[in-house]
C-alpha cells in the first residue's frame, strides 16, 4: 500500500524544472534596472502597469524573470537564494557588481569539478543573490 502512494506522488510531481519564473523585488526601480543592465551588459525591457513596474531579463528559452517594484515587492537578504547564470566566466560579471552599486559577499568558489563555481552578492536594493557558472 505504501509503495502505491509513493509511486503516485512521484508521478504527480515529475516536473522537469521546478522554477518557471522569478522576480527580484526593488524599491528604487531604476537603480535596480541600471544595476542588472550594468553587471550583465544587457538592456532590460520595462513595463509600467498601474502600481507595478517590471523590467524583464532577456530570455528566448528557459526560465524568465524580472525586476519588479510595487506593493509587497520588498527587497531582502534573507530567504530563498536565487542563482543567476553567469555564463562562461563568473568573474566577468562579479567584477562589475561593486562598481554598479552592489557588494560581493562570497567570491568565486568551487562547488566541484562537475558543478562549477558560484559567488554570492548583495544587489543595489539589498537582495542577496548568487551567480553560477560551469567554469
């Protein structure tokens, strides 16, 4: 009987990706957009809708996300840790964090040879995030 329940639970939760969208909260929307544009060398598309504003990370495939400001969009350094893809060389992005108004709290660190490296930073709004790369 227990085996049937376990098998059924596994079938019900067999999802390929457990993250489908992410939002990074901001109080100073433009400052946050400028920060991410600068460290990733991108130009985020923005949308303003009533009390909310969003700036979208460019994503043709895979998981998308945005900077968001509005009611209940409160930055914070505690809670879940979001890992952003740093591409081929994590240090290329990490070296732009502090000049853009953020703070590096953990430099490039090896996870293991198979998984690559990560680093942790605080963005311009006080959110704690990580960067990940296979290099």
